C-alpha cells in the first residue's frame, strides 16, 4: 500500500539534485511540498494535506543527512593527492581483431618514455586511448590501419587518490560527479581503479573541476 512517506521518498530519489539539496538542508520544505502535491495526489489517487508532505520531507531530510554525511564525510575528508596533467589527446577506436596488437606495440615503444600520460579503457564495441600530446605521432603510427571514430585534443586529466575504505561507501562517485555537474563541468571520460579515479575534461575547464574536487575535502 502506498503511503505519503513512500511516494515522497520515491519522488525525491528520482531527482538527484533535489536529493542532495534536501540532504544539506538548503531547500524550503513548505515550498517544495506545494510543488510536489499535484503529482503526489495523482500517485495516491486522493487529496492530501500539505502539512503531511512537509513532515514526510522533514523525516526524509534528517535520514538522508545522516546517511550521506555519516558515510561520506570521512572518505571525502581523506581524499589523497590530486594530480593534474594537461595537453592530452583522446583517441576512440572501434574494436577490431588488430586493435589489441596495435596497442601492445604502442605500449612497448612508449615503455621507456618518462613524464608522459597514458591510459586506455575498453568497452564492448570500442576502446579509448588517452595520451600526452607528445605521443600523438606514435599512436597514429601504430594505428595507421585503424580508423578512429573520434580524436579529441586539448584535454586535461585530474587524478584523485582515494582512501581504502572508499570501497565500502556507496554513492561516493555520484556525489563527486554531481558537484562537477553543478559547476557545469563536462566530463569527457572517467578511468578508475580501486584506490584512485581519473576524470578527463577540456583544458579550459580543468581549473573549475580541480577546485570543485579540492573543495570536497573541506566540506
């Protein structure tokens, strides 16, 4: 059986920005309840009182505040070193029988290079290779017989070291990416391991993205 509390919680959870604002206590609950009521009444099939919606929002905001802050505060405050690299290029290739061998040859050649950036990710139908601009000629040499779907230049990376307990905290990446979205940062790609993650953004947005991530540590 649907209740006011259950439909209020469902409404909030389907709206990520509203969910976060509610957990931080920065939303006027009475005004929000007024906006929500027509949809909630349609969902419940009956008229409801605004006060009941406000009370449900108040209980939910207190629960969310504990759930999000208690679990995330420690991890966010213990974010480790943040490393920024600029002048990167992102190549996107369709997966073919030769792509892996091309990639292997590229890695063998750049193995002795120092102070460069290289990372790759493989999906079901495509693979991305992100390198320092200084390696572009090598990528294009080894992949000369392959066609890239996209080549994006003037990129930068931000790599963040994560504390080991991040693996047991749900919602960490959601929280980070939401803050970046609030700042209007367009993420071109994400590469992660257990204890670090890297985002790729355009060069002209790297300062904004860096500040947004750095500020998470002092929240």
